[in-house]
C-alpha cells in the first residue's frame, strides 16, 4: 500500500473512531496526531490533535511531549517552551519535560 493510501485509510478510521467516541477519547486524538506528525509531516494538524488530547486528558504525558516537539519543529519556539512549561505542572519530575524546557530556553536566549 502506498504511503498516501495508508494515510488516507488511517485518517478515515481515526475520524470514525473520533465520532464513535463522541469526540471524547484523548488517545484517538493522540494517535492521529502521531500519524500526522510521522506520515504526513503536517505539524499544524498534529499540534491541534495533541492539544485536543490534552484538553480531554491533561495527564497524558506523550501528548504534552509531542505537542512541545511539534511546535518546535513548526518553528514555534516560544509556544513550544510554554507547552513544556505547562507539562511541568502535571509531570514536575519528568526528565523529558525538563529536557524540552532546557532546549527551548537555549533557543529563546540565543
């Protein structure tokens, strides 16, 4: 299966899962965000899905991490820093969150 056919098929099933779960399943948004990030490089759509996942479940670490990194890859450095700082509220001892904050601080302070 070609990558675009895989992407189209996957997105179709994610949309069905979102509707079936009454738009309230954070994990479906997270997984679709990963698909957008990895398979289409569409950081804007990935960012939106990670934000939605966090709105539904703010305790989903990987949504926070992926949001922060996607914002960085989309050249939204200050927004990335804010996303990692927000993640710190829920995961104050997480090394990956601290790494994201440190990296964004270095980029901001250049």
